[in-house]
């Protein structure tokens, strides 16, 4: 297999950034070149660090920055020199502080390690894997302060689990995590941080479920620093303070937990290397295969169909062949399969040579029995991945693997990549019945990826022999192939291409695009790569903006990688592009893959219940966009429905987020024994005004159809909602001590002339009365307020541990009077509630001070509801 495929799939960006310097022989009086290289402990390059060189008299003789390859070279006479390093990334430190370089050893490799970053987290921080985490702490259920950095001084791994009490999958996952923790607690710590529940609720939950790891509240709102897809989700922080992995969703098998723990606790563990690494020292040395591939003749007898004369052979590239496992025959299934079953971090390769006439089809049958999305069989043509097979099949399926555009001899590659985590099914993919078909034989929609530049590269022009012709379609705003109704031209940001062994994303994250004629294109490229990653094939369609970006990037890369005088050619950008031929679709082309993924491509929504979005794969960030434009002024209700819980985010015409699911908790949701899992909100719109609705299933892995209902409910509307639907947040000083606790969201209130508290509107007037719910469960406690009064909770003369409180008052009888005389008992939305006057407010505040966080202004509102009035 072309070595670029193995590097792309197994390691990522590798030799591109490797630089070396070998000093030439010199006399004592001549300058020689010294080379300083700076790397992270796992081999990742550290660039843009300040290097200073001093002689024996402590005189500065050279200074500068490490290059993009992590090197700093300087010329000096033979001698001994001291090297000083500054501007290391936050959290990094040098393992060896005594750094010297001399003519006896003119090459110095400096290695840095890391630990959690001290200091305040920058506003807007969003963590990704490979990032160092900022140090943090929390109060556990024993009222002790637990700090990450202190924990990592004793343990080799910290697992941060975000959850809440009423989360089904959180409850399902905890016993399994607890069992794994019992086995590994000497070296592993778990921080289970609730995003919604009070500390008293967490304490009771831990006791009721026998959980023995550290638990508490996410008081510092750490949860907001991650691109979460729902709960639970788990962050793995290794011994170096680095976020090595983020698991979205519950981990429901003991083996999955223990496999991960074993990985991080290994004596030779190093952080997984990122794209900028020139090697992969974080993984074990691959196992050299001890299996021999059968002859082509033996394989042909088993899997070639009638009339098919393809030939099979193993990897021949010397570098890849050393670790390439062969495919072997499975006589029971009359198939071949990769032989690297349960061999972690391994790959198996087989090639197939065959001849196709124009429009002839090669097909095969497959049965997959692997961990979906992780242990994958890649089908390749011309070095491009044209299909990926994984998961557990229920029956044999047919792959219409390739259709020839021209007659000729072809080579197809099959590469099975096995990761280091879990084993599902047989941990393999079976292949059989290779055969020729015609276009009419393709009975299911089949999409084949084609390059836009092909045939040989001229050694004179360095251009491909053929390039497709893109044509702009003014109606849809995208480029198509050959004519305005042809296949979409697709930009490739994620994978290697005809242009380079390395993806545009690889170049971006390695800072190649930070200064192209004074413009930093890094974030733009990463943004397109993120969108592409949420499509089914991994591409984005090319509009004029994308075309100009590709021209800029390819021209720049060509200039810096070619000899002086090289002139980029405009159609060179096509080398980063592909298109998709559709077969078995009755002539329908492959649809725009980014529909619903961006504001620009939002699904047009209309009044009624005929607005649908179908999820066929994981989408990150969450959700698909709808766009709705009001036909007339009024209050519109937006309601998302599905077979499972839904979430929603609402944006205005300026694409600014104006509210999300977490902003609204309906009283009917809390009060119901079977809460409606669907999302509701109301927005007043002027005629012609538009909104964007980004809707998603709460479960990231639920691949079904979601429905958006839109209804005009009138010029005004009132909804009975929680006064404070958010959660508590805690501020921490530089020493890591908690300084104050606030409520992250909530309405403003004021005491009215009628003696009751009201919502304080933005214009200074008073709105709805505030109601405390005594008859239904609330956001914080496992009992209703009425039940809590019977249990003595409103006796504020004692604290929650039964100790006397100075000047405390027992309000039990007063609360009984409120319940008996003022609790609303009709069947309306306010059933079970009591209007809050000043006395009741003080009592509720005292209850919150007793059982949650003392001294938090207006925390009593978390027990209350109000009528939110929508409209003018």
C-alpha cells in the first residue's frame, strides 16, 4: 500500500516536519553549525519557543525561536555553550534544567514534560483532546476540597465524569465504573461531577448507590469548557495533565473501562502524539506478523466468482510490509479475513489486481463483525479511501466497490485497522464472492468518490495529465463537475489528496497557515474540516469562497515546498478536490452533504409538523439547523419531537445564540410523573423576521428522524417556567480556594405593592407573581417542600447535621399555615404552588442556605416558578 495511507490512518502527520542537521567537518577556527531541537516527552515538536545561547563568560551569542520543525540552529566556533529555553507552552517544563551543547556533541535534544496549568482559565476556553487542562478543584461529599494537581501527584490517571441524578445512562454507567474503580483505585481517581444536582443530593445519591470514588458538584462550570453531546460524558486526564480522550455517552462494559485504565497505567505510557509528531512513541512497538498469506491461486479458488480473474498479493512496500498482517482464508465462511484479530494498533493489507471495461462494476460481499467506527476495513482505489466497513452485520451485504470510467487494469487495496481499545464480535471483516456486474445490477444507492486530478504527473510541469472542469451553478451557489447539473465539486480538508500526503487540516494545526500575506487562515480551515467531519463522506461542497481559499492555500504550500521560481497554477486547487458518482439512484446525484450543518444550508422550515431532520451519523457540534421566517407578527411555539429526548438552540438573524434547552424548565415537566422529553420554547417574531433552530437528540448516537413543529399561538402567550433553570457556579482565587458561589441564570425579582414578589422586567416594571412549588418535586431535592416540612427541614434552628444554629428559628408551623391556607389546589398550571411574600421568601432562602450553598443571593428562586409572558 502507498505508505501515505498507513501514515495517515495510523499516525497522522509524520515526516513532513522532521528536520535534521549534521555538522560538517571543520577546523578549530571555523564556525560549525550547532542544532538544538525541542520536543515534548512523546516526541511532539515544540515550535516558537525562545532559545538563547551563552558562552562560558555568560555572554549572549545567539537567540531566536524554534522553527516549525522544533529546531534552532546557530553557527559558532568550537566550544562549550549554555542553552536557555523560554516561552514554553503553558503547563510545560523542562525535564533537564542543565542544558549544554559543545563541539564534541553539536546536536542537543531538549525534552519537556507537562502538568496541569495553574492560573485562571481564559474566558471562552473549549478543551479538545491533546490539550493540557487547567488545574481545578471542587468540594466533595465529605466537604473536603479535592484538587486535580494534588491528585495527580499520587495517581496516574484522573477520570472526570459529568452526570446528573435523573440521567438514565449516568445511572446505568455508575455501577460498572465503580466496579472498575475498585480494581484500580490505587492508581486511578474518578471525579464524578454533577452538572445540576445540589451537593446534598449528590451525597445522598452516592450513599444510596454505594459509589466509592470522589463525587461533587461542577461548581466552577467546568462542563461548559467541553463540546458535550449530552450526559454522561467522560474526560481522561493522564499523569501529564493532558486530556488524552473524551468519551461521549455511557461506557457500559467493564472491559472498556479496564482496557482504558491499563493503557494509562502502563509503565511506559506516554501521551498520544498529535498530528505534529514525527513519530508515535506513545504506542507500543507494533507486533511483527508471524502469519503467511496464502497464494493468490488458493485465495482465488475460495472467493473469486464466475468469470472473475482478479489476482491477490500482500503489501510490498518495505516499510509497511514489516508490520502488515496478511489476509487469510476462512474455509467455514468461504471468505478471506484479516489475520490481525485482537492485535492492538495493527493493520492488515491485501491487494487485488483486476481488469475492468468502461462502465463495468466490481462487487464483493462482506460480513462485518467489529467495533463500529473504530476497527475499520478501508477499501482503497488509487490511494483514496472509497469505502469504510465496520460494525456488526446481521447478514451478508454487497459492496458495489467500483465502476470504471475507462477500460483498464486496476488495483484495489483492503486495509483493516485495529485500534487499542475494545473487541466487538469476531473482531474482523469477511470478504467473498468477488465478481463483475453491470450498471443495471446496482440495486442500492452507491456513491463512488473520484479525484478531480488524475493520470500521471508530468515531470516537466509537475501537473496531472487531466483535470475535471468545474462549472458554477448560480442557482445553488456551488461548483459542479462538467455542467451545472453534474456532481458537486467537493473540497477535501480532512484526508490526504492528489495534492499532498497530508491533509489541509494537518497543515492548519501545525501552523502553516498563520501568515499568508498577513492573513491567518488557520481557524477557517479548521472550521471547514469540522463541518466536513460531520458529513457522511467527509467533504464540503465548493462555493466561490471555498474555491478562493483552496487556491490561496495550495498556491502558498506550492511556493514554500518548491524551488525558487515555481509558479503555482490556478487549477492546482482541484488536486485537493473530489466528486462523487451516484449509481443505483435513478439518476439522482449525491446530495449536498452539508444541508442542515451550517446557517447557510439550514433546512427551510414552515408552519406545522412537516419539518424533519434525519440523523444518520454523529454530528459535532450537535444538531441540524432549520430556518424559519415568520409570515405574520406574533408569538410562535417551537417544539422538537422524537422517539427520545431532544435538545434545541435558537439563534437570531445575526446568527447569535438567544436561548437553548437549558434556559427553559417548564413547571409541567417537573410536576409530571412522566415528563415530556420534547423541547418547547416561544419567541415573538415580526413579520418577515427569521430564526435558526438547531435541533438534536439528547443521545448523540441516536440515528433517527427528529420532527420540528411550529405553531403561531397568538399575539401573546404565557408559559409557567422555572425562575432559575441554571446551576450554581463557584469562583476560585489564585490559590484554588473557593471565594463565592452564584447562580448562573435566573430572572430578577422585586417585592410588589401587593406584598408578593414579582419578576422585575427590563423596563423597571413588575411582571408575573413568583410561586413556590410545595406539592411537586423540584430541581434540587428528592422530596417535595411539603414532605420536607413534615421531615423537619424547615426547622432552621438546627443545621442539616442537627447542630444548633444561633438565632435560628423553627418555621415548621408557619410553613404549615402557608400550605393549609395559601397553597393553590385547583387544576391549573399553578397547582400545588404558593405565591411568595417576604416572609416565605426569607424561609425559603433559609432552607437553601441550610441544604445547598449558604449566602447565595436569591437562591430561593430555584424552588419557584413564574409566568413568562411572550409578545408585545
